[in-house]
């Protein structure tokens, strides 16, 4: 990956379909998500399609699936296959792994994904995976990720998955309250924690945690910047300018739309390259930077 040739790094991109035609979510959840985001582009691009999309934009992408096999009763895509497919597009793709927090073999799999498949971080979705991230039963997961020296990215706030369905298809929003990650960040100071998305309705909590904990960052995916709450805009341009990351949530929100709306956001010109690229380069240790 030639960092100098990249215009940006998108920290939040979902792989929703594998090379065998299998999908990360069942059809009902995929359709509900598309309606929620009013998404009319391809909802399930493959790794190869994602690579082409981002290469054309001189942008790198952190790519991952979410393993919620236990909670959803739906077989997850293979993080091993996602990582191996991404390796063929290492000029623009940065693979993250995902493990089912309820799987007894999750710690062993974390180590294998880093060692054997080159993943550069891990993605969790507490609401979709139905777990409380501050439950000490899951601390061995964080220990393994911290030992590997890679970040943990957690969905926070509202989710479009299950939105509009009866009971939200049983998906519980409270698991994605960012305050549940305050204990994790405090108990694992060596672990880099990234709070994904504007954490509606808990935005102030996310800003507070990221301000208080040196090891906590925020990615700005899943919402067009024109809808960012005022306190988040102030934090992006001020206290957290070195701790916020461009993320689109592609394919439900395109990087083109996100960046077009970010271009007119009220932040200083010197902050923009930090958000779009430089903070991610440092956090991921790309080009030897930390």
C-alpha cells in the first residue's frame, strides 16, 4: 500500500457477500437495512467489487464482516476468506476480522486470524451479536486482541439492522451504548478501542469517553456529516481532531456522499486531512507510523 498515493482511508466498510454467493445477513434484515438507509446501490458487493470501487477513488478501505452466528442463527461469512481475498488487493484493502463472542473457540480464532491471515483489527457489533461488551466473560477476547497489538472496532448507537421490523427482530440497542465500553477501555489501556458511528442517542457519552481515554477513538461512519449533532462537529474540529476517523459504512452509505457532505462541514481546513487519512495511518501503524 502506497500511503502517499492515497487521498483517504475509509475505516468502516462491510463485506456482505462472499465468493460463493452467501450473504452476511438473511434477506429480511438486508431489505430492512436498505430501506432504513434509503440505499439504492448494490447492497452486497464482493471483496473484489469493493476493491475496484475504492481503487477508482484513490482510497483505502478497512473491510470486515460481522460474525453473529449464535445470535442470528444465520451462518456468518468467513473472516478468513475475507482476509485472504483482501490480500489480493493489498494496495487498497485493510482486512479486519470478526469472531462470535459466544463461541468457545473465539480467542484461538483471533490469534489465528492475525497470525495466519494478516488481519489488522477486529470488528464487534454488540447489538447484532447480542452481548454486553463490559461482561468480564468476554475479557479474554480483548486480552488476545491487545496482545496482537491491533485495534477493536465496536458498533455503537442505533443500528439500521432490524429497523422497522416487529421488535426490531429482537436486536437490542442497549448493548451498543458506548458507556459499556468505558470499562473495557479502562481495564485494557493497551487496547485501541474505536467507537463506530455517531452514537445516537448517546453521542455525549462517546465524546466523553474518547476525551477521557487516550486509547479510545471514534469513526464517523453510518451518518452523512450533514446530520452530525453540533457537539460532534465541535469535537471533530477541536478536542478530538486527532482521534476521529473517516468512515462511510459502505455499501449502505457511499464514500462519495460522505465526503461531499464532509467538504461543507464547518471544520478548519487543517483538520480535514487528519480525519480523512492521517489519523487512520497513525492508528493502524501504516508506513511504520504510530
